[in-house]
C-alpha cells in the first residue's frame, strides 16, 4: 500500500524541482563494460557480440549468463489507476513508474525500466507486453484499474515464462497477510476461527482476501462491502467473477450491519467509512487495518478513544505498522530472478508473507535498531510489521522466496549454497543509504533547533522550510529581518511563527557573545572592538556562538562562502571535543559502493601523527555510518615503491597505528587503485586488509579535495560532505553553491550530531 502521506510534507514546487533538477526524471542507463577503445567496441558490438548471440540462439538460457536479463525488471502500466489519483493516462504515470524502478534499485539492487502502454484495452495491452518478454527477467504490473488488472496478469502469466506480478494486488496482500498473522498472535486468536469484514472490493482488497484464505482464513467467515454495500448472493450491481466468490447469503446490506462481532477489519476503500460506533461493536481485541490513503477509514487515535485493546495498522508512514509494498516487491523479484523462476506462485507469496511476519517477531540487533525511528521495537500491538528500511528484509525475504520457488518446482537455476546466497544478498545492501534514512528518522523523533547562518539566501530559505516541514525541528535564520521576510514573500513560502529570525545587529545576546569571544581571542591579537565587529557582522561567528551558548542545538552554513572561510569563523568559537581531532570526511557513493575519504577539508599537509589521528577519526565515522572500516592510507607509492618523502610519512603513520593497537583494519602505503581493486590488491598477499578499502586516508588535503570533486564532476559519483567530525558542538558546512536539498541533508546531519558523543 504505497503511502502518499509523505507527499503532503513537500510543496508542489519542491516536487517539481526535484524531478526536473540535473537530468530530468529519476533514471538513467549506464554501460557496465568499458567502451573507451576500438577493442572495447569490437567486444561489445561487432564482431564480438556475435559470439553470445550464437550461444543464446543455441540455448536461450544463456541469456542469463551473457546479458542483463537476470537482473532486469520492467515496470509496466497504462495509467488507468495511478496511486489514488485515478485514470490519468499512460504518460502521466511515468513519474510513478520511474520511482518504482528506482525503488527496485535502492532496495534490491535490481535494474529496472518503465514501459508505458498507451491503451485502456486489456487485449491490446497484453499483446504489447507479451512480445517484450525476452528483454526482461520479470514484469511488474502497476496502477492498472480493476478488473482489467486481473485479466492482464492472468493472461500474461500464461503467455510468458518469466515472473509477472501485479504489485498493487499481491504486494499489498503479502504485507497485509504478514500483519494479520502477527496480529492474531498478539491477540491470541486462531485464523480459522476469526470473522473478517472488508471495506473495499478492488484489486488489492480481493488479493488480500484470497491470500488470507490460502493461509487458513475460512471464506465463509469473510464479508465484503464496496461502494454499493454488502456483497451478497444474488446481487447484480457492480458484480464480477472476481468479487462473486465472496458473496454471502445474508440480508445485511451496509457495513454497519455486518461489523458487529468482527475480529478483523480490512479497509482498502475511503477515508472515514469506519466509525467509532462500529469499532465499539467489534469483538474483543479487534485487528483493524485501515489502509485508505491519505486518510484512513478510521485513524488510530479514533480507534484508541473507544478500544484500548485494538491492534491497528494503516497505510501511512506517520503511524506504527505501516502497510507499505516496499516491504515486499523488491525482495519477491530478487529471490525470483536469482533462481530464474518461471512465475511468482502462491507458495512464493506465502513464503514472503511468513518471512516478513517472522522478521517482526525477531529481536532487533543494535546495527538495525536505528531503522525504527530511533527506537528498538519489540513484537506487540505497536509492532507487527517491520519498518520499510529494515536492512534485514533483503536477505530474509528474498531467500525465503527463492527457497519456495525451488521447493515448488518453478526455479530453473536452483541455489545450491543457501548460506552463501544469503551472504551475497547482504553484500548488495547499501549501508549508507539505510543509515541516512535512519538518521533522518532519529531526528524526527528528537527534533533540533538548527541555525541556518545564511538566512537571506533563497536556497537556504527553501531548505529551512523543508527542514521544518519534514519534522526535523525548528529553523533559525540569521540575517536582516527585512531581507529574509522579503525572501519568503518572493518564494511564496508562508513565514510562520515556527521560523525564528535573528538579526545580529539587534540581538539581546550581543554583550554576552562579545565577552565570550574576547576571552577566547584576546591573546590571538584581537581587541574587544574586533570581537564586537565579528559578532555583529560575521553570521557564521554569531551562529556558532548561539550553538555554544545553548540558544540552538546545531548549525549549518557554507552556501555563500568557501568552506575554509566558514570553518575559520566557526573555529574562533568552538574547539575540538576532548581527545578528538576535527577532520572533514566526504562520503562517496558510486556504482553501488560507499567509500569515506578523509581528511577532505582541514589538514593541509598532515604529519605522520596527524595521519594516524585522521585514520582513527575516519574509522569512528565509518562505524557511525554502519560500515566496518577497512582503512587504506594512500600515497603515490604502494608498499615502498617508489620511495618518496611523503610516502615515508604514510608508512610512519601505519607504525603509529601499530603502536596504538587500534581495533580496525588498516594498511598503507598504497595507491588508490590497489586499495579499491580486489585483483590488484591480490598481488600483495601480505596486505592486512581483508577486502577492498572503504575508508581512504589521503596524504594531504589538496589530494582529498581534488579527487572527490573530480569524482563528482567526471565520475558521476554522489558526494556527501565534507562532514565535519570532532567539534565540541555540531556544525556542518555545505559546499559553496549547494542546492536546497544538499542544505537540508547537511542540516539534518548537524541535528543528528546534537547530544551525541
């Protein structure tokens, strides 16, 4: 059940700018093989490509070995039922389908592309898709109206020998089934005994009921209501072959007539259809799944007002127990494609539901506790469904699906070593993406006051507005109140009372801040009037002073001035944490890899001692990101060849780390390609690193800064940072000219650092 609630927290302009920025849209296609030389082209295309062509012609299964087929999913729609927006056409569905493809990559490392079929005719749709089957390992059908979606899926499953899966039906059904199984455990009821009432009879609702019947719910104990009331035997209006099996022999005609004594309510209909009076009439310990979006059939607050014993789930992300299809569809396809399944059958769906349910019952380890909005959940009424960002979902659910495919005989490439397969699934996870998401959720749970030091800049104003809307905390904008207020007006953003505007020229803290700064700087050549001018005129100094004095929790700056200048201002006010070293760490995300680079901002030409300190701080940061550090101290040389003065300092830093007996992997000196390439590293069997490095300590600031900026502009890498670590108070400095999205991310990271060691 896709959640639209988060969409309400961003403005229309922000959503449009997000989709239009850089390359329009959310997808691109990049080659996986080098195409730089004539030989590369000869291998990739003519004449070399003829060899795999002939191999596939002889044995079609070889397509999985020589092409992307085995990791490629098509997301197909005609736009006849887009989210909750209705029939807006195939082209209008493209942003949703691109988003779906992006989620496949993010959660399961599956490549995906959207295919939009511009026809409402099921037969024409089927004929369009059936002939594209050879391109893909699986077909994900999306946003197709009922009952056409049933017809299309059934026929394509007959015609194609690859998995065809309508996520709106089965994804929702699998997550609901998982939640119901766990809900029944909580209330101690047997699935074969309970009475269920369903509001809604569309594709998702009927798929939920069918799957629940498969796992033990008796069909005669199910009553369905749609917009015409109870589905009963003999009803003619709005009936079809898919709804008919749930028609009951009854005189009841409306929801209120059948809800009394019900153990379970499933809602996939419209907001407000379930009243508090109806909830009060349900059986003891009722299970209520109110999944209409954005407004559920009844809110959890309304349920709790009349029933303290209820177990509640919704389709919204701001309540516990969210029914979200992302818990299911990436992992279903991952497992199905990895065994080259011919279909996704009922056994695989049940296996997925049971695996999701089991995950909610399992103890949450430390490394994933942060994925649950900053708290460690325990199985019970408030936690019957895992969080969508639980990193255990990929290995847990995909492995269960793959095993079910093998056991049910639809796997063409059975997995022999299941433990090895699970290990490979875990390696596909992007720990940093999960960490960032859990970081933002933790900030929402404990909002912070963040100073936006360049409050007159329009990008900063947009970022401050997003920071507030996302629930991260209270933004404090420094600048001329007149200019800031005019900026809000020009941008069309309401200047609500939640925003704090601070004009340094009229601050009540002027004297206090000046005295504090003078006490720090008087022996560094500063007169008191110099400190007064700094407090009045330098917004970064003033912002750092606000944080130092507890008037704010954190600070972000850097959009309008270069990084070094901002840090110099901040350093006038704030010191390193005791026993710590301040460094800048840049997070590089590229081609599925996450690598930390340090020091990218502060130490110009570090000594051997400083390099060792940087390695320690960088390793600590890696662990904060959920990465077990493998630190490479880089140089022009590799293990002594060629010998240079700078390389000797790197080797000395390694000896210092040896003496300190640090608790992480490290080695050096080594060149960057050796550190990052498993084959090249294999030429040095004595290397201490167990695998390629994920933390790179640069020999000098200029090397770190140049390399990360080149990666961003030429290599297409995503660079987050430099992230400042080691300061006494949380301050983050954005790269000059950052976008509002970059500023929000850095502000959230600053807020996350408040109150943490």
